[in-house]
């Protein structure tokens, strides 16, 4: 499920003409970047290595100081505060996480509240909240980081970043160091977290698929911090602003778009469905009308199965014909990409779509490819 | 004075001289290490000077100090402290250096000031390496304290020197052995205790990994 | 103070101190000879077995334990204990207790460093050597020893400096060497002599350390530096 941010007039983070040239180098790592992040949205900075995405992220919490330009968070310039105070108000998650090995998980999470001087009761309550929020087993709290797995440590890292309830969260390749299965779970976790918390998140990744999945808006950066395109994933996939962007999206850009479209948004076909009491004539008619040589049988929102036309003809009807179940069924909330997968791998070249078990209609490859072409 | 009392007194003297030297050495080394870590170019000269102090034979060092500070605890301590510096500084710096970069970065990113980060994060994590240095320094100093017998102290080395002076009589051999064995026992006891302290201070260092 | 340094200078410029058995050249030579002899024999005794045992990966735990125990025995005690032993063996005072004590002192660091150096050689190198058909002996001499050389030489350095230092105590068992000035000086309350002896010993030790450092650096392949470095991320 994707979170769609309503475009509000409130910009949470505003980068204006920000540049960074490192000492001893000639070409700037980031050149005159201007970017605005709305309250509650997730913006993903993505691009090839050397594009300055991590540098840009680190300038927001002043781990790197810009050579020129200004950065404003919630109306206050980042240089108005001492850097360490600024950072206590921003959550920060890095790829290797950097949990403190000499402290228990509990104390790790309590780091920023400790720095801010929260009193013990409040900290304890907050940790319980976070444990529930990020799905941490309470008996993990008194262990040490070396005893945890990579996926667990990642979630602790997120909990730690959220401990003091900062409005802004910065994440630098947070899911890069784990295997794909764990990564997918962590991404899901982040999405559901965002649904509940509505934090302003800036996330850096080199993985365009991750960007499309997680971002409300995606900023595609080229080497030197040049902003090539900054828009919603759907828009970028629909019309890349330059050959660089098209290239970066990959040649399967059209298919990537499908992952953003839920089946809900498409008009489904009724499909060749007849009631169980239909006779051979009616069956032939329906098959001819739909242009297929197989028939599905069902009634009142229930699908019992399908059978090839040949079986019906040789039996002279449905009586005694064994119905085959649909191999893949889709839910109305699935994306067209999953639908494409199902359709391509099924015998019937269609996929049946359901909502809470109730049959709604069918999707054929034609309907799907119409979406790509659009 | 009966022998057991003498042995006990000398043991106390030995422990006192050692503890004082390692204690002072640790404080000085911490200060110099912080300087070396903050201003990298100073590490080389610091290592160089402490290295020379370490290389100079203890007897020679005492030879330099006696004209200045006489046959006193001060002379002994200046000499002993000098020996601990190289080992301790090297271990402190190496230990702090070994703190993983991601830990440093996440600490900075969460809003730790550099100073607080040093005391709360870097130093505690470096404790195992630092205590290893303290162990080496302590055992070394325990050995060197015996040489201070030549300037009137010596701890258990007193018996070793006495034994040498009485070498022609059987009691000499006994004295040498007593001095030696007790010194070794003291050194081993110190080493084991410090190892135990290390384990007590770092419950996190010995936990197994989940993956 | 200045007066004192004047006396020390006087000691150095006194021609009597440059002649005879108790003259600087003789004592220096005695000291150097003894150092070379004991470290030389120690090297022969310690290094080859260490190479072989390390190559076969035998006895690692013992080496660590052994080094720790050796460190716990004061060098002063080793010299002192050598005396009753050599007397019992009929070898008398002077040379033998000093030599045996220094030998005993030099072996552990040489053995331990050689062992650590050889076991520290990248296993991939050793494996590929074997894979190419080198015999075990060839692997040791052509791969492991050259790669471990800096560490082995560091062991030699540590042992040598320790021997130079402890040889000063040889004066207590009726031997000669530069320690004579310090011990005799203390006995006769001739503090300028004590100081002068200290200078000579210190110079010898520092010279040896520097010489070995240069040697170590010379045999270290360019890409492989065995020295402490400060990390860059602060």
C-alpha cells in the first residue's frame, strides 16, 4: 500500500542553492542544489555513485557543512543552532547502523532521550512504545548488539532514530546491508511505520526500485549533485525528463510503472463465466463471444473453477466435468505488476481478481499492456 | 624483625611502588593520548620521546635521576612511570582507533558532542585494548621495581639483592629464590586480577553473535 | 647542577678512564660482545624451531602462555638466579651467570615474534605456494620467512635492547660491561661515574634500537607496513 502525500504549502526541509566542494578536489560534489521536502512526505534521493546524494543528506544534519547555500528545517536555518543540538532533533539511520556495542539495546535506543535529559520514567515508557511500533521482542532489549541478527539490528537502528520523536528522519542506504528477503520486510515495515507516524523522511539509496517503492517523491541526481528530475515515481516513470533519467530507470521502466497501479484502478472484464446449470450451447456462445476456448463456472460472486472447451464438448455439457482451480488469484489491492506476473504464468492467460474472496472480474494481458502503452 | 614481617613489608612496598607508577603513568598517558588523537602530528614525536624513555635501560635511567632526586621514592617513580608511557599510550591510541567508523558516525549523527562522544562511546569501547596495555605495563613495572633495590628500595627485589650479596652462603640462594618467586606470584596475580576486571567491565565483549 | 655536569664532563675527558680494563673502550667492547654473543646464540636456539613449529601450527597456546610467564619474571631475578646455578655447575662468577641469564632473557621475545610472524603470514600465500608445487621447506624459506621477516627482526630488536639493558646488571655478578660504572659508582658514591655510565649504556641501547629500526624498515616490502597508524575517521 502506498502512502500518497497531499501536497501542502508547508515545506519541512528547504535546500536553496546548496553546494559542496571538498577540500583538495576541483569539481564540486554537489552544485547549486535546490530541493524542497513537504511535511510528512518521504523523499528519496537516488542516483549513481558520485552523484552527491549522501553528501546532500549529510548536509541536512550538518555532518558535512555546505560550501554555500542554505538549508532550512521547519523555518529555522540549520546554522542557527549548534550542530549537536540540531542533530538531537533529527533521526539518523546509516547502513551499518552503528549501534553502540558496549550498551544494551535498551540503552542504545535511549541515547538521544538521554542526551536531551528526559527523566527515566518517560524514557522507559517511550521504549515500550517503540518496541511495539517497530516490532521488537521485549526480551531483546537487555541484550547486546553483538547478539542480534542483521535484520534485528536494522530495526533497532530505526527505533533508536525515532526515540526522541523527531519530526525529520534521515536515512542513508538503511537497508543495503541485509539480504533481499529481510530488506523487503524492512521496506514494508518502513511503509507501515510512515502510515502511522507521518514523519518527514529523506532517504538515500542507489536502488531505483527501492526509491519507487518507498518514495512519495523521488529526486534523481546526476554526478555533481545535478537534479535531473524531482517528481512522484509514477510521473517519473511515465515521462522521464532526460535520457539520463530514462537510462537510470532501466529498460523495464514500463513494467516498473505497473507496480504503482493497483488493480482497483482498472476496469476488469467479466470474463467467460457461466452458471453451473448452463448448457453446452450457452457455453459455446460465451466462449465465442469472449474469444477463448475455455469456460469458467461460478455464481453469486463465487468461482468454482474452469475447464477447457474440449472437455465440455466431449462431455456435452458441464455434468461430470472436473473443474480446474485457478492457479493464481489476485486481490483488488494488488498492483498490475503482480497481475502481469500471474497472467503470464497461467494457462488461461488471464488472472481472476477477488476482493475478500468475492469474485470481481478478470484481467487479461491485453488490458494490462494497454496500461503500459498509455 | 622476623622474616615473615620483612617479606610482608617488602611486598607492600612492591605493590605500592607499582600501583603508584601505573596509576600516574595511566593519567599521563591518557592526557598525551588525547593530545595525540586530537592533533595527529603530535603522535610521532610523543611516540618518539616515550620510545626513547622505554629503550633507555632502567639502571641508566636511575643513574640519570639519582644526582637530581637522590635515592628516593621519587627517583624510582619517575623511572618507573617513564616505562609505562610508551605501552599505555600506544594501547590507548590503538584502542580508540579501533572503534568502528559507523559507531562514530552514528554517535555524531545523533547529536553527541566530540568531547562527550570520547568519554561515553570511544573510551568504553577501547577498554579491552587499554586494559591489555595496563596489564603489560603492570607486569613490566613489577619486574622493574626489583631493580630499584639498587637505590635503596626494591620491594621484593630487596631479597634478591641481599641474596646476591650473600651469594657465598646458602641463605643467599634462599633469599634470591624467595624474592624471585614472590615477584612472579605478584606479577601473575596482578595480571589475572586485571584480566578479571576487564571481563567485569565489558560484559558486552564476550557475547556471541546471532548470525 | 652545572657543577655536576662539569664533573661528568671531567670524567669523560680523564684519559685514565679510556685505558685499561676499566676504560671505556674495554667496557664498551665487553658489553657489545656479550650482547652479540647472547643474542646470537639465542637466535640460533629460538628462531629455527619457532619457524618450524609456526609453520606446522603446533603449540600456539603454549607460546602465548610462555610469553606471558616469561614477562612476569623480572630480569634482575634471572641474573641473580643464574649465580647459584653457575656456581653449582662449577662455572663460577662473571661471564657465565651473565651469559646464561641473557640467553634465557633473549629467547622468549625472539621465539614469540618469530612464531607470531610466521603464523601471521596470509594463509592464501601459503596455500598458493603449496598449490604451485613448493615443498614444505621451500614454502618456509621462500614465502613465510621473507614475509614474516619484519616481525622476526622486531623480535631481534626487542631482545637485543633488553639484553643491553640487563647486561648492566651483570656487574652484580662480578661481570664487567658498562654496568660496572653504575654499580661501582653507587658503591663508591662516585655519582658522576654513575651518570657517565648511564649515558654510555643509554647511547648503546638507543643506537641499537635505531639500527634495528632502519633494518626493519629496509626489509619491509613497500605495501606492508608493520607499524601503528592513527585512523582517519575522527
